[in-house]
C-alpha cells in the first residue's frame, strides 16, 4: 500500500476545496447534502423511462482519472433520485421534459463534498444529450454538458411549456436547481 504524506493530503484537499463543503461538528455523523436530497425523495433508485414510451437519451461519460482520490465516489441524481451505478449506468432513458441532474464527488473520510455539476436540461423526445466529467479543473474536476442532437424546427420551437420553464428559471445556479426540482415534483393535471 502506498504511503501518503501530509503534504500530499494537504495538496489534494486544497485542490478539492473549491466548491466543497465540510462539516466538522464533534460527535456528529456527517451526511453529504447529496445524500440528504436522495433521502428526502424516499431513497428510491432512478427508474428510466419504459422502452415503449417516448424518451430522450442521456449519456454520463466519466473520463476522470481519480488515481490520487481513491476515497472519492461520484453520485449522480436525476430529479432527486440516485442513479444506481452512476455514470456506469449510462445511457439513461428519460421521459421528455425538464430534468434536474446533479453530479457530486463525495469523500466520507475527509468529510468533503465537491459539486461537479448541476444541470436542468429540457430533453426532447428522441434527443440525445451528454454530460462528461473529467479531471483537470481548478477543483480537480471539470464538467461539460453538451447537447449532442438538437433538431429545431418551427414545430418544436413553439413548445409553450418549455419556453415558460426556461423563462421562469432563475439565473443563480442554486436557485435554478431548486426551481427545477420544484417543477418536476409538481403534480401534472
């Protein structure tokens, strides 16, 4: 087993400190915020759209090299439900419409949680989208969200619900994510 010096640990923690939260309360068991969110929605695992229903495809591509961060795990939540297997479960089949996607890097030994990315894409039936997260950013990771397929015609641009969703979405990322979760949890009738 390799020996890890204090200097290496300090460098690793410094690299991950951007966008991370810590909780060092004595005697308390630390729970990552991403796990609290998962518990709030009943701990149910993500359920993809049935094959016989209209769907969009989401690819989660993990090209990160976490050789120095073996203690970290990546959580992927779609609409508050955890995707069992994370990026390894891709491609995911999702129902058309708004989806709230959260990708977090969690280290229980060091009580750190780094936000890799939060997205609220509107997925169209038959469309394909990709999230890619890889090492190398200021916080140890960079995340890109790419629309792989977008066929815009006069018929699809006039989607009133999508326009209303986009127009009402706050600019602040935290508020936008909360808005998206509230939107997807609202009963449809």
